[in-house]
C-alpha cells in the first residue's frame, strides 16, 4: 500500500506533495475501504481513500477565527 511505503506525502502540508499521494492511491487495492474508514471516522485532514482532505494547519487557522465553531456561545433559554 502506497501510504505505508511513503507516509510523509499523505500527511504533507504542501498540496503538491499530497497530490502525489492522491495519484499513488489510484493503484491501491484498499482505496474504497480507506475512504469509507475516513468518512466513518470523520477524518478531516490529509489524504484518505484517494481524496485530499487538506492540510491540518488550515483547520487551525479557521477554527481560531472569532465567531466560528471554535467560539463557545450560550444559546440558553432565550432570555
């Protein structure tokens, strides 16, 4: 399996390197199972099942923006 022989390209921050991993997935016999595993486990980063889900650093950048899902809000009783 390509991800076992070259794990760095599957978890790279550079899109060019992850594109190499996506191409390598095309010849993997576990591509469908890998994609299902990632979907079921809500994997949001890197390359899974032949799909580039993006680098981890972008998630942190957006998560820490005021007003997004990272901010705790009180939706209590409406008073």
